[in-house]
C-alpha cells in the first residue's frame, strides 16, 4: 500500500490486514519500487499524486506491470480520474470506503490470475 497521507495509509493497511492480506506500506512511490524488486508482490494499492519531484502512482503502476505482468493494481486517488487509468487496474473514486477497497483488491487478484 502506497499513500502519502499517513492516516489513510494506516487505515487501508489495517483494512487489508483484517481481510487476511499481508501488507507492506510506503509513503513514497519511489520507495515502493524497492519492494517490487525485492520479492513477490501480488497486488499494488496506490494513490496517484505524491507531489512534485517524485514518481506518481501511474508511473509506479507502469513499473510494477513491467516487472510483473499479472500484478493486481488498485488506485485510491483523492479525486475522480475517470477512465484515464486505462488497463492498469481498478480506480476507486472518493470517498473511499474500506469495504470497497477490500472488494477491489480481491477482484483485481482474481482478474490477474485469469490473465
């Protein structure tokens, strides 16, 4: 889970752990790349905008997909991005409910296993 808001990061991580997932958290997309390189990552939950002078969530998703073609990706943007995210994964428009997050991760994991 990658998000620059510590409160939101912890909330999402807690919800996913309670749903049975193993979770690693990062506040910056550039730091999340190390986890992608270090070992198996089945899913990426990421915000999109991390501020200036850093990777954004879309670039992180591209890097994740380049490393692992069947990684499940769920975006948790602070605003509705519409359909600009293409085939990268699910985008949950705000407000984000933790039950929707868990459902989206499960759905993306199922879809990734089929692909």
